[in-house]
C-alpha cells in the first residue's frame, strides 16, 4: 500500500510533497516560496506582497481575466498570501482538475508579464489596501507592535510596505526580487486530497522545471528583539492596545509548552484573560493573546480594546494574569488546552487546504514532515510545571516589554502603561 504522505525532490531543487486523503473528492495544491517580508530592504519594503498581487495579472499565455475564468470554470478557488518568511500561492479544486491547478500555478509564478498597465492598476489596489489597513486601528496596532519590537530591521517592517515605497516600485524592482529569490531550492509544491504522488510529481516536473536550480545567496538579517513603546494618538472611542514580550522561535524545545501556555492565557472564551477581563470585569469587548514564531525569534502579544479611562486598570489585570501563570495552572486548564490543541490539529487533518499548507510549511521550516502522532505525543507530554517555568522565562526581570496603542493615548501615558505592566 502506498504511503499517505510522500516527498520527492526535482532536479532543480523543488521539493514536492503530497498527502492522500482517501475520503476527499477535491485536491488542494500550493506553491510555497521562502521569500517574504523579512527578505526585503528598506528601499523595496512591500515588494514581496506586490509581487504576489502581480502573479494574477497576466502571463505570457493568459490575461488576468483568463486566469480567473479558467479556475472558476472548473469550480476552483485561487488565492495567495504574503508572510514575513514565506509567500504562498494556492488553489483548491475538484480531483479531476489537478493538472489544471498545477499548470496555472506554475504559469503565474514562472511566466508573469508584469505588464506596465496592470502594474499601475494593481499599485492603486495595494495603496487602497494600505489605506484601509491604516484606517483599522485593531489591525494597524499589530504593525506598530512589530515595528516597535524589532526597530530598524526587516523583521519589524510592514508586509504591505509604506505608501511612499509602494508608489515607487518598478517592474525592474519586481523582476530583480523575483529572479533573486524565486528559485527551485526555495520552493515547496504541495498537494493534499484525492491525489496520486507519482502523477503529481510528474505534473510538477513538467510545470516547475523552469525555476532556476541554483539557490540564492541571500542571507536573512538576524532579528534582534528590543521592545519599547509606541503611541498612535487618534481621537477614537476606544484605545486599541497590544502588549507583549519576546517569545520563542520554531524548533525551540518549549514550542508546544508555548502553545498550551497561550491557550490557557488568552485563546478562547474559557481562557484566563477572557474570563477575568471581559466576563468578570466587563472592561473590553475583545481580548486575546497570540504567539508568533519565526526562524530565530518570536513574540507573545496580548490585544485588548477598552475605554480611555480604563487603560491603567486593564494593564494591571493583564500583568497580574500573566504573572499568575507562574503560580501554576490547574489540571482542568491543562486538559482543556491539550484538547483544544489536539482538536485543531486533527480537525485540520480532515481539510485538504489545511493539510496542504501544513506539509509545505513543515518542509520550509524544519526540512522534514512532522507526523501528527509525534505532535500529539509532544502535546500530551507537556506538564503544568513546564508551563509555569515557561511563564518565568517569558516574564523574567530582564525581559523588555513592547507596548503599542492606537487611540486617545499620548506617548507619555503609554510609557507609564508599559512601566505598569513591568512593575
């Protein structure tokens, strides 16, 4: 019997992974490239995202309209996203249309025309996207957090890029960036669902052999978390606040400890933050924590929105709830956190797009596929003592906090809020 998950490598370095889901009538396909926001310079910040947009705007064989029509003619869904360490292009369609999906994905990645007229039109779209983001305080506050935590370095820059840079990016800039990083060894082509590995490898070989085989000599600039305070004073009804600390990178021994820590602290309606801040005290509509890991760093971020007169009370409670985790967590909390973590993993295993994405990301991050059984075992092995020790690690006395606010709070008050959190 053939293995459900298989990996092959093409002569030009492209890794091809597939996972057969026996009950699926669809197939999810994607191409992941290890090129994202932190690969950029200050002068071309936003080029990864711009390039992602331009992939759909015409190739040597298809117009932008034809790309959309061919995918939708077979009932498929085509999209992409840009992150700090990768860009992904993905399609979900019926099993009999596998070849259509692979061919279109390769076409938009290998044969884009970068038509000047389309570039100017899409530049306008991206500038509108930036404007919408700037007008959304609960979104832009996370960019302010990132820029404050990692100042003057690629890790801290916006993925969308600043308006002045996006306004000046040229066809030559996009081509240079693409030629530099869109190379075979940086790619993972993934499929999940009703898929035969041999057939998929053959299609990938035919369609992605045009990518250069030589890897880029690009070296990521190491990230250096610094922390600090930023206030974007605006006359809003609410203060949108993010506060957090440096956390851990992918591959850290505490990775799964961090996952359970975050669930207990601020992920979901049963979390400590939701229960204490919203349910018990009614200070906020929304409060949650999130963790982000990268190759060499990571962050734990708490978000909350509250009234101008409630900021000090809110920050004190956030501080107290974080430090209470050192005292230990209950058996019931550990059971809920394990259940949520395992449920997310195993429910995702029933989704072709989720499996496709997970396998590609594992190869990009770890250079191997991590079996679900191994992940479940590591989740089960986390102890309450490890969660307490991880809390101490996060909130040690020499750990600098990062605070960013958007709303009716000026910098002097924001500085006081940061000191209050660390007191």
